[in-house]
C-alpha cells in the first residue's frame, strides 16, 4: 500500500497519511479499511466507479462527514503527523487548513468580493480593509480569475459562468491559506473549455498546495495528477504513480476500469 | 426540432393512424374540458368576491361621511372660563343653540324632539372644540355639531320607507319637516366622519368609532409579533439545523403540525384557564395573573396560536436553502452557527417573513379566542397601554353586528372594510417581500 515505491518524485514523509479508515453510514460500510499516503505539493487523483466511496473518503480528510448525523469514521488520518480526529483538533481550523471545492460550483449568493473575503473574515486573517482587498486580489489571481472579474467585484458571484464560479470557489478556498485542497469532481458540471482552464489551474496550484482530486474521468486523472488511487467498492485496489497505473495496471479490476469495462 | 413537428406523421398502417387521431382528439377534448371547468371555477370565485366586496363597500360608504348641523353657540356665559373649558357642562349651551337654529318650537314634547335632532354627544364634541379654541370663550360662534344617528340616516336616505305610518317609523313627521327645512337653509353639512376614525366604542352609533379597536389590534399584534417571531424562528432554526433527527424531535415535529390544526377557540380556553385563572395545584398556582381583556393577554394567546404557523413556515424556508450553501460555508471553516446565521438565515428570510406576516394576518382576523379572555367587553376608552382593557377589530365587528340600531350596520361594514384593508396590506407586503428577496442559485 506504499505509494512512495512507485512514485516519480521521491519525498520523505507524506503530507497526509491514512490508515485503516472505515466509514459507516448507519450500518452500511462505505469505506472498508483504506490506507493511503498523499504526498505534499502533488496532485493525487482518486478514481473509481461511481458509488465506490471516493467522495466519502475525500470528505474524511476535512471532516465534512461530521456534518452527516448517521456517518461514523474510524481509523487514522494524520496531516503533518497530527491525527485530525484527535479530540484536541478544532474542526474549524482543520477546514481552514484543508480547503474543499465541490462538485457543483456553490458560490454564496453574495458579491464576488464577499465570496472570497468571507473566509479570511471569520478566521480573522485580514488587518483592515486594505489587507482584505489584498487577500482577495491575491486569491483571485491565484485562481486565475482576477483579470476577468477585477472590474465587477461587487457583482454577485452567482452571476458568473459555471467555470468562473468554480474558480471563484477555488479562490474562496485559497483565501484562508490552506495547505491542502480537496476537489470533488470539480469539472463534472463544466464544459470542456472551462474544464481545461480549471485543469491548468490545478496544475499551477500544485506548486503551493497539496491537492486531492476525485474524478471519474480517466483522461483528467492522467492529465492533472501525479499519483492515483483506484477505489472499488469502498476499498483501494491500487495506488501508485499515475503513469504506472495507466500504462501498467497490476490489478485486473483497475485494468478493466481503465479500458472501460466497469464504470 | 421544428421539422419533426411539421413533417406529416408517416404511418405504416392506416388503421393505426386512425386510432391515433382519435386518441389525440379525445385528449384535446379532455384538455379543453378541464380548461373550461377551471375557468368556470375561477370566474365563480371572482363573482362571489365581487358580490362580497360590493355589499361591504356599499354598506360601508355611508359610514365614512356624517351630517353636521350648524348651531349658533353662545359662549358668553360668565361661568365659562379658560380654566374650566375642558370640564364645563355645555349641554345647556347646545340646547339653546338648537332652539335658536329652529325658532318657534313650543311645548315640552316638541322641544325634546327638536333637541334630539342633534347627537347626545354633541356637548362633548363642543367641549373638545372649545378647549382647542379658547379664544372663542366670551364670543358667539357658529359651530357644526353632529346630528343624531336617526337624523343622519334620514338625510342619507337610509331610513327606509318614510311614507309608512308615523308610528312605525323612528323618525316622526315633524322631525322630517325640521330636517328638510334645515337642509334647505344650508345649515346641514355632510363631512368626512372623523368621529368614526378617532373615537372608541359607544352606545350611541354616531359617537362610536373604530380607533379604540385599531389601537387594541395594533397592541395585541405587537405582543403577538414580539413573542411568536423570536420563539418561532428560533425553534425552526434549532429543529432544522441543530437538532439531532431522532424520535424525540420527530415527536415534536408531529405535535407542532398538530398544533397548527387546533381550533383557535381552544387557545382561548388555554388563555382563560392558564393566563387568567391559573392552574391551582394545591397551595401553588401555575400561571394566572394576566389582566383580563388586555392586549398583553390577547397577544400572548394569539402568539401561542400563531407559533406553529411561524415555525412551519420558517422551517420550510430554511429547508429550501440548498445544502450546497451550508457545505460551502462549513468547507472554509465556518462553524455551524456561523453558517446558519451568515448564510442560511439571510437566504431563508423572505420565506420566514412571508410566513410570519401570513401568521400575523391570521392573528389579526382572529375573534374566538379573544372572546374567551374577555376582550369582548364594552370598552369606551382607547387603550393607553398593554395592560389596559382593549378590544380588537374583529371583536368590535362582532359586537357592532349584534347591535340593533341601523347606524351600527354601516359601522359594521366600515369596520369590516378597514379590517380587510389591513389584511390586504399585510398580504401585499408579504408578496412584495417575497419578490424583492427572491434569489436564484
Ligand atoms: N449521506 C449519505 N447517507 C447514506 N449513504 C451515503 C451518503 N453519502 C454516500 N452514501 C453511500 O456511500 C457510498 C459511497 O458514496 P460516494 O462516496 O458518494 O461515492 P462516489 O463519490 O465514489 O460516487 C454509496 O453507496 C452511497 O450510497
Ligand atoms: Mg462522488
């Protein structure tokens, strides 16, 4: 289950390490003992047929599953060596450090500026108005949206196109300076052009952030990720460097998924 | 797409084509039939509404004006000073003025009848006019004083058939003669009925006004609003956003829905038994101590009655906020409370406000529970506070509808009209809020 063995880039300790993670929805076990190491400043793709638990697993990493009453998580997830399910961990701080971008763009029905500024404001990251404007600009620039919206920051974020909305959501996540960004099928609601823009952005963001992306598109995983983990029925069947998994899958299930026989 | 619908249907077998045509025709016929039935329903509902409004407005309009008699008033009496102008008994002055206005009436009986042309409340009206104009004291003035309700009705042609024998009428031949004569002399003026809009209740139709009930309704609703909105919205937020979904909350939910269906009079009984009388548990009394007939008591009872409506509407509004908004807020590290109060609640606000206003409109029109807590008492004074005896618009309507005098019939209709205006205004505000804050996401 060690990803480092087949990885193209050698790193010493993983950014996120998960061991024996189980997730239950009431009595139903959706994740059945997953071990996974995620490397720092890389894109790790989670692929697999729909309903196999990719989203469920992703939501464990920022404890979004806590918001579902019937959901129970066991096992260990460490970020930078800290168990995020430890009682002393403040979930609010965790989610500031582990940002999330959702499947459907979900900007707040507020101005573009407000969308980005909300996170820094509740976390008290800005000293005054100028500083806040600075954070907003920087975040929008990083999300590659600044040039498109700089003249209409006061207009509603919901008025942007789908692709722009998704980049706004990325900017919103970036604004609280996380170290990890989780993306759950961030392009599934976008057209091909918007998709390729977001993919380019993900590739750029890799320099500064550890990114975990769920996708059901093989091509997307191949294009943006360095490591890939293949999920099947709540288990990880295969992990490794994306290149290896795609050219030389070891597990027959991975192979049949990649060649399009299950999915 | 257009070319498909325009191309003729190519059927392999003519019989299939025939059958299909028949089916289509049948479907269209059914659709048309349904359309006509719907239209008929709307039209008949509209007709009933028109009839309702027509009768109410027709009955109410005469109450909006009133006939006043120009009476010469002699304020030169030495007994009347600026100090006692507000307490002075003006009855004699009014009486003499009337004799002067219709000279030559002799005999006790006729004079009494003549005096009766002017309202028995005229002296009180005169008192407030003189108090407002102290420079009149020591002079002679011509002042318009309200006529009696029978004279007013006669002049408005609402006395019914006046060719009936005198004994069957409330307005005798001589009174008719005087009235006609005064009218010819131009001494009678039809004015806006300000008494109706400024006075409280009275046994005299011409002195009875709606203002006491309006103030009472306003105070009662204010109490209802202040109690039911924070509690209702708070309960809705808790149940929707924070409460665990378990048997207890399920049970609470069912009971809230049941409470919304409880007849309002039951809430009145609760008010009577709990707020007014209290529940005696041996040496200990639970509840009780609320003032009878007061706005605070009525408002509290109505708040209990409105609470389920507010909770249900608020919950629906909160539920309709897409979960993606909550996820977005939680995803960047907002606490649950922050996500709720910064994002969910503002988006749910229009729905909450609409529900609240509709609940308030229901409370405004509510009569039965207030009867039980004594708000049906005859209250002349306009309430000055929440613990003062008060009545409300629908109860006032209920009482007036019961009075035998013809003058009260118009008042009843006018009061209904005013109540309807308030209700329409409240609903219009609800619609306006809904449109103004409607959002898409
Ligand atoms: N909120 C939930 N409540 C109950 N079951 C859920 C919930 N979310 C997901 N599941 C179940 O967990 C399994 C994994 O779902 P998910 O993680 O969404 O899969 P994926 O993202 O790979 O398509 C599915 O069988 C799904 O039905
Ligand atoms: Mg999913």
